[in-house]
C-alpha cells in the first residue's frame, strides 16, 4: 500500500495525517504551539515553533504509523491564511509572524482604500481588511523600517514551513489570493498595487499551482523524521481552499460550513467575472483555474473556547454542550454576538466586540452555551444571506470542524440556514484536502473530483424543521439589529481596552 501525508498548519496546532489510497486515515498526530499576544489586537507566532512541532509530529507519525517510509510517496500542506513571515537575503526570519487574527492595521487598511479605491476590488476581488497580508507589510514598513529594509521575500505560514522542509521558496495561488497583492484573475503579483503602495514586487515569491511538485525533503529533515529524502513535496493551499477540497467542494451546488477557531461559509465558483462588490471574499481555489467565495466569522469556535476557558476550564467541550438540547430555541431570550476580536463578514469591523443581549437571572450555563452556538450560527448565516442575495443557490451544505461534532449544532445549522446539512463519515478538514493534493500530485487520480469520490463519504444528513426555521427567522431579525446598535458604544469603549 502507498501513502501520502497531509500537513495542516493551524493557528494553535499542526496536524499531520497519513492517508492511504483508499482515503483512509491510518494515523494522525498533532502538536500545539503558543500564540503571542503582546497587546490588545496583536497576534503573533514564532515560525520556528511551526517547524519544530511539525518535525516532531512527522517523527511520531513515522515511528507509530507501522508503515515503511519508502511507501510514503508525497506530502502536501494546508495552512492558516494571511500571516506575514518576513525573510532576509539569507532566508532567515526577521521577526515573529503576524497572524490572520491580528487587528493592528486599521490605519494601513485606510491607506490602501484611499490610494487604490475600486482598483483593489478589480484586481484582488477583495476589500482591505486588517487580517490580510498587505496591510501587515505596510505596518512593518511604517513602524519597523529597519526590519522592512532587510526583507528579501515574504511568505505565508505554510510556505515558510515547506521552505524549511525543502529549501525551496514558493507560494500557491489559493494562499496568494489572501495577500491583497495577487491579481486573482490573471494569477500574477500586481505590479500596479505594488507601485501605488511602494512595495517592491520582488518580495513576492514564485507562484505555483496547489498540486505542483516543488521539491523533495532536505537530508537533515529526512534524518530527523525518518522519512525518505525522495519523498515528493507538493505546494498545498490555503486552509479554506484545502478544507473545501477535503469536503468535496469541487463543483457548483454544494456549500461548506467550517467551524474552527474562525468560521467559514464557502461556495465553489467558476465565473471569474462574478462581482460581489467586496462584500464577501473571492479567492483562487486549490483546484486549478477555479475559485471560491467565502464569508468569515472571526470568533466562531473561539467564542466557545473563550467561554470554556473562562467559566469551565476543567471540563471538556463535550461536557459543556451536553445539555444544550434541553434549552429551547432562542436560549430563553438570550442572544450572543461573536465579535470577540472584531468581525469580518459582513461588517469588516476591527473595533466591534461581542455582546450578550437579554440576560436575566433565570439564565443558567446551558442557556449561555446555547446562545453562543446560536450566535455563531447567526453570524455565519449573514454570509449565506449575502450569497443568496447575489443569486447563488445554497441548497445543501457540508459541515466540518467543531460545529460538525455535535448533532444539536448540526440541526441548528440546518434550521438557521434553512438548508440540508451533511456530515461526513471521516471528516478531517484541511488536512485531508492537503493529502488529496498530494495524491493528485503523485498521479493516483486523474482529478480532484475522482479523488473526492474515493476519499469522501457522507454519514448523516440533517433536514430543516419548519417550526424551528420560522422561530429562527424571527430571532435572526433581532440578531441583525445588535451590530448597528452597539457599534457606537464599542467605539467609545475602545480607549478603555488594555
């Protein structure tokens, strides 16, 4: 039997999957690393942590996978999007990586909007938001000029990890689309954007397709992990693109709901000229010459993690959601907005913060947990509303991530989205998408669609319940009013945040 490895470099941990030709995950290993929050709005990581923990995970996989390393043919990657890694002329890291959930760059976003205007949407198909890479580059340029002057190339997180494993510098189109420097349709770094913002276009690495072969393992990495130097390394893709591949979102008609640290609503798109006017994201897919549209809730699973860590630290997620089915729809009049670190879709607001509305002394912990789950799902539904208003059908959705691990939450998604929800038999998210890109690169299959038919199976479906749908429609209208009525209050509270 032959195998491939999918490496998913997430925000809190790296996960590696060993997958055989049947699409079975034979073993998985994960290693965590810390976030660095120097001050409010700052979110960084040390790229060396990614490398060290990935090597440890790969070694553990080889040691305990009960397979011959010679039978592991290829490796590919999925990675957290938008994070900025700066390298000098010797390809040494200059500073900590600035991550996707860092919100320090509001000033730089305003500069981009002023200098580019509608050109930004025409070229990149996306608005200037704090999470994207270009504003981070401009922030370093303005605030750490001596470091910026040393910069020879910038990479995204998984591209830096891949460089350390292969010695080769590349970036794939799906991840490059999240930088605000890529001409999304023409698939090249935008000379016009670089010139208008005084960014040297040579900072952008060579661009490749997600399934492209980009090298082999360095001898020292092979020695540390037990893998063979001859192992083929493929470029991989952005975590959302790989999540779409790993869920089989490769043709029109089926959408994706992914609830991890952030939450994503995603739909396949073939029309490169479709104009969403910057209201939702439009990115290159990990599938060649295809695209996807996407809305993002910044604090999806993070909202539930925050509640658990703050109020139920010693309990598991399973424990805290166990009894939410005993709480009625609407959590007895308690509504939550998941704006713990600002919001992305549809508000693009780095200042807004979360709220519990309607709280009284009758609400117990289970009501708070249900209101958080409902609030996250309402926020994701705002992206679905934008899709539907733009003429896209949302009739069926595959749910992955933390939101797919609880049947109550899956039914909640079906009711709030008013669409069929599918749960996968063996849901591995972006890591599986990375493995599928390696399988395609190794020529196991003629296309990702053929690979998907082999690797991905549905285990359970959830249909919307009419009575629930009607109740949630009423609550959703109330939920949508919270943002405009708390925006000004949050602006006034900003000076008091540490």
